[in-house]
C-alpha cells in the first residue's frame, strides 16, 4: 500500500467550529489532511523513459531537517559545485608539481642529403631553451631523453602555487555558499508546501460552512423569511470558494514539485511533511547573528582568498626582474648515420645549468607589477565590501524577522476580534436585529483573518530561514 502524505498544519479548527456551531452543523468535521489527499486531482507518475526518471525515489515522513540533508545529498547544482572544488584541488596539485623535475622522452627520425644543424623540437613541457639537433647525411633515428629541474625562479613558482591555492580556497568558499543556498531554498520550499496545504484546510472548512449557510438560506426562502438575493449571494460565494480551492490545489502540487526538484529526487516520490506551520520563537539576538556571519559567511572567506591570490600574482610579476636558473640534462641514442660516423648505437648526453635574465622589455615588467599592485588594492576594497554586504544582509534579515514577529501577534488579535464579531452579528441576525448581508460579511471577514494569520506565520518562518542564511548557517 502506498504511504499517505500526512501533513500537519497550523490549527484552524476554531474557524469551522464557530461557523458550524452558528448554523447548527456541529456534526460536520473539520477538513483533515486525508481529505486533502483524497480530493487532490493530481497524481504524478514518472515512467522509466521520462526525463529525470533515474533520480532516487523516496517515501515516508520528512521533517524540514531531513529534507535539507537529502537535498544536500542529491541536489544537482550542489553536486556540480562539489566537483568544481575537486577540480581546483587537482589544479593546486599540478602547480605544486612544477617545483619538481620534468622528464620527457621523444623520438627523432630524419633523412637528409647533407649534414646540417636544427633546433631540437622538444615537447614543450621541458621548456628550457632547446638544444641543437644534428641532422646527418643519409638516414638516422634517435631516442632522446630530456629533463629539467628549476633551481631559482625569483619567486615565480612560489607565487603561482600561492595563487592557485588561493583559487582553491575560493572554490571551497563557493561550495560552502552553494550549501547554505541549497539549504535555504529547500527550507523555504518546504514552508511553501505547508502554507499551501494549510490554505487547503482553511478553504475546505470554509466550503463546508458555505454549503451549510447556502442550504440554510434556501430553506429560509421557502419559508418566506429571506429574499432570493440573499440566497444568490450565498450561492455565488460558494462557487467562488470552490474556484479558490482549485487554485489552492494547483499551488499545493506545484510547490510540492518544486520541493522535490530542489531536493534532487524523483518527482513521483511520495513524501510526508512531518513538520507544522507554527510559530517558533527565535532566541538569538542581532549581535549573535552578526558574529556568526563574520565567522561563517563564504563571501568573506572568498574575498580573503582573492586578496591572497592578488598578492601571489604580484610575487609572480616581481619575479620577472630576477634571473631564472634551471638544471637541464639530455641523453640520446642514434641509430643509423651519426655526426662523427662512429656514434651509431651508442648513448650520449650532457648536463648543464641554464639561466636567463631579461635586460630590457620596453616597460612590460614595470606595467605588470603596477597592475598587480592595483589589483591588491582592489581586492582589499572588495574584502571590505564583502564584510559590509554581510552586515547589511544580517541587519536586513533581522528587521524582517522583528517586524514579521509583530505581524503574527497582530494577526492573532484580528482573528480573535473577527470571531467575536461574527458571534455577536449572528446572534443579532437570529433575533431579527441584523440583516443577512452583515452576517455574510462578518463570516467573510473571519475567513480572511484566518488566512492572514497563516500568511503572517509563514512570513515569519521565511524570515527565520533568511537570517539563518545571512549568518552563514544551514
């Protein structure tokens, strides 16, 4: 048997209880999560040949924390970010390898009508100035081994390694950013599903009430106690509420699809949302969130690594003013004709120290060094800007959290007031001191107050996810 999608919502039972009690319909029950599922017109199934059918399929209860953990395991964008981090680690290892020796082997075949001398076309990795390669009359074949070990580069290799290592740190920071972005997105989509499901519950209760009130008004018309306009108004509101329920089902199913897609799981997964859309107080203050953000936000770490990279780039630019010295060696074996006529089949080689120093470059080195210096200043400003942006994000999120907290309390007060207004107006209507339109509007006001309370709680929970994100947490 397929697991049912069991959703717990913010309690809205008072709404239906007030309405049903007013019309003597207390035998009706409030809309349950099971009712929502049974009436859901959408049933998703993914065939094996459909796109994304190979994604993992899940079922059973999902708390928000579990949804985040599954998302961090399967979210496709997050996985790509992790691969980018692995690529940057390999590049760091490649830069480290440039400190050690490089050895290559190549073959050289020639046939010539006379003796001549050509530069040896080496493989490019062993990049010291190429030696001369003798080309002898007739045919020859050579096997050539060459190797180079950097001895002194003026800081070029060290600067390059530091720059690549800083890029690796930036990639790790981007990976961490992808992690907290993914967690925030999943939390917000989870809350969106809860909100849409809660709306379905409230609207389902409202339809039950309107069914009763419409039937009641129809009976009053038969008894000559109400004009036909009152019945038509009730009937139109009932139709409108059913249209709204269809919209709710659309929003509910789309938000559930979006949640599954963000988690990176099969869209046909039957998952149960175990958490509730309820008010949960935030205990930490602004200073605590700012301190967390300073320690955890990836943008600050990324800006710091970027500054390290620019300093390393300046070291590379400065190394162009220093001499570069390499230990170079070459060995070869010649088959066929040889330059001296007797080296056929013999091994020969040499070891040398090769150095070079640029004497004049028309200002290229000076310009590169100045550009590197300016890049450091730019990175320092970017670091300060990143810190300012983080503080701005946290402060803005704190303002939203504080104000949405107040809106929850205000919405609760509106619900209490609307419940009392409806109770009093209904009593007046029963004894003929209030018209049907007043009761109709009071019921509508109570219904809208309940929906406004759901929205207020939802906005507060969204603000909580935003400030957690702003502090660099998941």
